[in-house]
C-alpha cells in the first residue's frame, strides 16, 4: 500500500520500530503486532442454515430483526424476521466469508441473526475497540483479496483468521484513530454515494433514450397508431409489429460435438456480459477443455440475449466478431433477417420494456430462465430500414456521450476509493499521527 502524500499532510510518530512484516512495515515503537485471534472470538452463524430466503419471506416470519448474509446488497441484510439469535450492546465485527463480496467487514450491534457465508468477530475484553479493528481489517482484507488469483474462488475461513496479524496500538489510540477515521471516511463515502447516484441517473437516461427511440422514432411529427401491444403502446403509422422469431433467426449456428479437440475458440460466458455489453475479454480455450455450454457460434451483426439468470440483463451486439467467437448456451444468439438491421434489434432488446417482458416470462426463482422459443414470440417494432439506420446513428451518439460521462464518474469514484484505502492504511499502521 502506497503512502502517497500523507506524510506531507500529517506528522509521523516520534519513534518507530520494524515489524519485519512486508505489508505492515514500521510501526510506532509503543505499538505492537499480534495475531487477531488474541483479540477476538470467531463465530459462524448459529442456526444459519434455517435463515433461507424462503424462510425470511414467509409472512409468518416477517418482523423487526435483520438477518445478515454474505451474498446480498442492502448492507448485507437479507430481510427482517420476528426473532433474533444475537444481542450485542457493544459493536462486533461482521465479515463475509465467500463470493464476490468476500472479506467485506462491517460493524454490527443490537439484535440480529446470521445466514450463511458470514461470521462474527467478538472482542475478548474491553481493551479491544471493535471500531478500530474494523478499519484494520478493512486494510488487511483488501491486501488479502488483491493477492488472490482471478481464477480462484476467494474465501475466508476461521483457520485463515487464526493466522492473520494486526497492529495493536494502546486502547486510547485505538479510540482516537477510530473516531478520526469515522469522520474522514464518512465524508469520502458520502461523496462516493453521490457519484453513484449520478451513475444511476445516467443509466435511467440511457434507458429512457433507448425506449423512446425504438418505439416512437425520432420524428415528433409522425402520426401515431395503436400498436396492438399494450406494453409497446402507440407507434408511428408506417412502422410494423412482428414477433422476434420472424425478424431474427434464433440459435441457428452451433458447434458440433464432433469438433476437433484442438480447435481454438474464444469463449464468452453469461457472467461476462451485462446490459452495457461484454465486460471481460473472451477466454481462449481449445474445444476439449471448454465447458460443455460453449456451443453457440456468433457471426456478423449478431445479438446475444441472456436466457438464464435473466436478472443479469446480459445483452451484447457484435458488428464483426472473430470467426472463432463462441458464447454459452445460456445465450440466445439472434441473426437478423434482411428486413432488419442487427443493431436496431440490439437496441430494441436493450429497451426496458422488452427486458421487463423477458423477466416476466422467465421461470424459476433463484435461477430464472426464459426458453428461446418463448423469447421468439415476444413482439418487436419494425421501422423502415432507412429509419432503423437513423435511429441507430442517433442512439450510438447518445449512448456514447452517456458512457463517456459515466466513465469519468467511475474514475473519480476509483480515485476516492484509493484515497480512502490509503488513508486507512497509513493511519492504522501508524505511518502518520492523528
């Protein structure tokens, strides 16, 4: 962790000693380094297997006490129930133990329960300020996560915690540091939250621009008629409505099971795509080592629509893909007919109205999916070809501007997050004095 310019902003402590631990480095001479197990008891959730989403959502179980999990948003709260397992009058440290949000610490107090994939760290005595160690773990866990290779599923076990070391200042210093970081990080977090709201507004603008263009067109003076489809509403009189299957072939090209084992392919899985398109570079594999779902062939002007885990809104357009690009069978690959321009279909399936219909016709709760045949029966708008081209050009320009603005905000959020991480590290390891 870099100290950036904090030493210019703050005074160092008077005297330091070397810990001989790379990530910690030198610490104030009156501080110590200890294993975290010397300060905390570790405990996984009691009866955690009971607190499933089904249990929490059952009307007879709904109440005022939160259930925390390692796999949800909303500050880890899965839902509220009418019973509790824990009741702490002083803060304890909560952390997630597996998945995308692994090793995300948080302070908890009061009455609550735990579901799976998380644990508690309970101070052993009054000389341990949980708030200070929350910041210590914020810094430690970030370092551990950064060291985990991308191909590995990150996790945190109690046996891992037993090995971790932390910096231990005197109790009064712990309190002072925690109070200082509470104030400083609150300001940073509020700034990040405001910027995230701006991103949400840009996403709403993107959705609104697409919805209007693909269902009403660009000319405000065109005569409108009832489309006959309630969720589409009125459309320009010269437009038509057709089922998707009549304007695009669905899953026409598939890799044969007899494909040569050493055939090199570039593979895109369902998790690599969101509503903004492909997020990650395709994975290079040979056919023998590729997953069995790596079968859908993507060609020029094709569109892919996620048909599994439809809440992911996995959608992408390929103008001129590489000849060996393969996507998961969790996608429907759409190939436009001569009456359609591929990118217009892409923008239409990106419209919020269409996405909502895909969700409505998906089946399954935890793993919602839509059958490609059902997808093909959904209606789409068909403007004349020249108008499709104008709409595409307009939306390309509008979306590009929105994406540029969004990227600038994301970059500023990243800088704030880096600043926060560096600030916490430098303060909790005593590089600077507060």
